[in-house]
C-alpha cells in the first residue's frame, strides 16, 4: 500500500455537511479533496444524515463504510430540542452502511440496527478484524439503559459478512466517566485501543492488550503527551501506519472554530512505546475534515479515485 483514503464529513449547519466525503493522500500527511470537495455518497434513509465514519478493506479485498445515522442539521433544534443529552438518549439505534468492490461503485444505503430500543444512540462505529477468531468486530459508543445515569461505554457486535451480527456486548467502560470514539489497530501481537475520555482525563487515552475483547493496560507515555494539550478539545482518533513504518494518530480538533483546522497529527516511531508527538508542521488539509477514518489504499485505487471523482 502506498496511498491513503480518508472518509469523513464536514461540520456544517446545512444537511450537505453530514454526508460522505473522501480525502486522499500519497504520504498520509498532505491531503487533497476529490469531487470538488462535494459528497461522494448521500444518505436518503433514517435521519438522512451521516456522521462519524469508518471504512475498512475486508479480507476479500472489498470495502465497507459504516456511519452514525444522525442529522443535526435536520433534527437538532426540533426533534432533539437543541439538547445533546436528548440526542445521546433518543438518537438513532441504526448505523448506515455502504459496500463497494472498487471504492467508486457503491451499493444502495442500508440501515443496520445494532442495538435495541433500551440503548441510547449508536455513536461512531469502527471496525477491526479479529485475528484470533477470523471475523470482524464492529464497536461503537452508547448509553445503556438509555434512560439511566450510566456513563457512555463502548459496545461491540461480531460479524463475518456485515449482514448478520451477534447481540451487542460491552467491550469496555471507565468507572469515573463516559468514553466514546473507539479506534483499534493491530501490530505485532497487540491490539492498541484509543478512546476519548470525557473526564479524568478529558482527552484521548491509549491502552493495549493481546486479545481483542480481553484485558487492556494503559500506556503512560501516551498520557504524558496528551496532558500537554488543552482538555476537552480533541476526539475521534484514527490511527494508521505511515510508509516509513511509523504510526500516525489523527485527532479531530473540534475546539478550533476559528482556525477550521479539523484534524491534528501525532506520530509515533514505534507504536509499542505509546509515545505520539504532535506533528502539525508537516501536514495539510484542503478544508476541515471532521470525524472519519483513514484506510491504506494502492496506487491503482488512488488513481481510480482521482479519475472518477475529479476536481474541475
């Protein structure tokens, strides 16, 4: 693999922001728009808006996108009465799904109900292949029960085909605060799990374990770097390997209304240390990407995306 695709949305107050956008890159740092910066897919089902994307390459070399079924542009003021707590508790239990053989021709949108009505909104799905069990784990954040005072936690379901799913189970929780936005990567026998902690601390945390659904340990060097950042300003981690073998962690800098920067990169020469260093000076975006996932692609796939989603 020698290029990258970033599936994301735009934080806008109009419905066109909450759709599927693609960014592409040859080095994982310098990003370019496709399709003139317009959506490549649009939601026509559920709330008719999608956020918080994940995209993955399946073992058969096809692709799947999952996203939160939620439109704040359409529904925040009236349906949810401008109340985030109401969104968390009463938001959609569905994820939106698209599949593709080539990243250009996509299936019709589907809604997947991953939790029953006892759960709150199903937020920010992510996908990781379970090396031990040879299936896929879809994980997301929810409140359960929806009407309780329980904090947000991470839940998961397993699937082999993205058509049938196991019943949801809790993956992890934090006793003193809610956690959201989980992202997991695998390297040399370890699963590295990034989550956003609401408080104590109010930033991203990193843990690792040898079993996808087993025990994880906190990585203190990562905390040291995150403690240098302003609390409560970063979310939506997405981590991927760079061409030189180092790892890049992108964090959505949602506290940047003026700069419109979007994502901020942090680089680790060796992910096993947990030490990620902020690296703003060597990256660029054409506009502010919001909550998405980076996936490695081939040169051929990169060329195909540029040709089929051209910029005028």
